[in-house]
C-alpha cells in the first residue's frame, strides 16, 4: 500500500516544525540578558531562528534526497524525463515565502516598536519635550532626591578611540559607564570626529553615533555585573581597540560610587 504524498508532506512538515522549536530551545546562542530590552529582542531572535532552521533543514534535506533518489544509475546514458511546468508547486513555493516574509516584517516592526525604536531621536539641540524633563535642571549642578531616583541622564562622547561618560548631576567624568540596576538610564550620545556605534550585546542595544547629530538612547539594566561596550562601526585603524565597560551595580553600591566620585560643589550648589 502506497502512502499518499500529501500525508508524507504533512508528516515531514510537522517534524521540521518540531525540530525547529527543539533547536531554538536547546541551543543558547545569545549572551546573558542584562536589560529589560533583552527578553523582547530574544523573542524575535527565537522566531527567526525557528523559521531559519525549518527552511535550512527542509531545503538541505530535499537536496540530499534528490541527489540520492534521482542520481544517474549505472548503465544510464540518456537524459532524464523532461518535465515542464507544475502550477501547484509554483504557487506553493511563491506563496509560502511571501507569507513568511510578510509575517517576519510585521513581527519585526512590532518588536522594534516595543523596544522604543519608533520614538523620534533627540537630534535637536534645544532638548525640548521629554528631553527637557530628563535633562532639565541639571546644568546648575544641583542634586536632589528626585534626580537620584528618577531617570539617570548621562552624556556619552565618542572619539577615536574611546568613550567618555559625563554625569551632569555630579559633574563626574569617567572612562567606564556605571549604572544602577533597575533604574532607567538616558544616554545623550555625541561623536567628536567620525561615525561610531555604542553596542552592549548583553543589553541587546546598538546605536550609531553620528558627528553633528546628537542622539538619545534609553535602557534599564536588570542584572548586576560588568559588560563590554563595543564600537560596532569601523572608525579608523584602531577601531578594534575602541572598547569600554558598563558596570551595573546594586542601587546602594551605585550610590556609594556616585557619592565618592561626585565633585563637592556639585552636591552643595542649589
């Protein structure tokens, strides 16, 4: 008794889907999650990995099967059977990729929007609207309890070949980025020479820094530890050495670091 090809195709499809899900759950290809953005990004990565695994295994499996099943046999010298046109097959291999691409595009847009990618960047120098609320009142150098518990503003300067971090609240300039876990951070990024990129793999964040075009990047770290900051844009001969570190501290540890490094005049001036 010959099994219908439709049933065989259905079984193979189910095996591929189950295999794709199993691979996505079994292989840990990403670094640890250290920000609130990381789980959202990883959702998209897992979906793309499942789709890619299904397509890769299915296509490679079909090629291997075809090479074995339709190979030239010993003693065969003629050409194969001439087959021209298969409308159902052509509709299938056109419709399936179209649906997959449409789904990936819509889902990627949703993830990008949930991560705040559709929020306009602060390109203007007036720092109006939300930027004014985040950065307002800091130029005087005063520190109040609300500033220490709300959004933490930090100015990031990228240059060949280093990152500098300025904390306006305490007038601190550091070569490492120190942030408290669980507190929203707003980075104002500016490049002094060429295009750089601020990338923290564990945060799943990457933002280009363009000269003359200040941009803003917000995140909330969730996992205390030390994580690399990498310039992910070719910026010159020593681009590979343009690295720094973001140190995520417990809130009380970060307050101790901040207090010990803040300038006295910044903590007393009203």
